[in-house]
């Protein structure tokens, strides 16, 4: 992501719960007040995933709260939202979903330079508890190693 883009929602648990193989950017079809609500923040994509419906991909279970300043023309907070992808990318992701153990998870929602809402999707495999423990052990070792090297330089 470049410097001028701003996150509207982050999925911090995705890299902890899944092994991310590949990432790509997709557009997001939003209705009326969803854009204003996203710009205010407060959206949650922690439980969200991409699923196929009729040969197209939809972002399911993403929570974009209702826009408070709106009257009665508000949106449904957890409705499925269509993802906009090139046909080759779509076919590659649909093929990945059909394989066992592969999930498409949103890593972030942000606004690009032109003000368009984009979703960063990750092609992911679920981690087991042992994998999570090994990743935590490696992270702790790297932190301790950096601390040791810093103290030696002083």
C-alpha cells in the first residue's frame, strides 16, 4: 500500500490465524451510506471471508455500521458485498476456493488515491495450534536476538 492511502478497516488476526500465500487488490461495490460510514471508521472485517455465488465473489460477514447522520435510507450492516476483479484473477481465486483448506480472507479495506474503496485479499491456509506456537517462538527469538545485539553494541 502506498503512503497516500488510508485504512478504513484492518484484519490484524488474519496473519495470526492463517498462512497467507498470496495477496491481491479488489474493488468493492458499496451502496450510498456505506462509503461515508467506512470513511468514519469502525468497520470490522475480523470474521469476514470471500465466497462464491453464481460465478462471482462476494465479501461475506463484513460489518460496516450504519451511518448515524443518515435518515431512513441506511444500508444493512452485514450484507454480502460484491468484489470487483479481472476475469483471470476471479478464475484463479475461484479455483483456489475449490481446493481443500484454502480461504480468501480480507486483510484490509482502504481508499486509494482516487478515493475508491479497495479490499486487500489474501489467499490463505488455516494455521494449526502448533504452527501458531512456532511462529510465536520465532517472533520471541527475533525480539530477544535484537535485544542481545543492542546490548552488546553499547
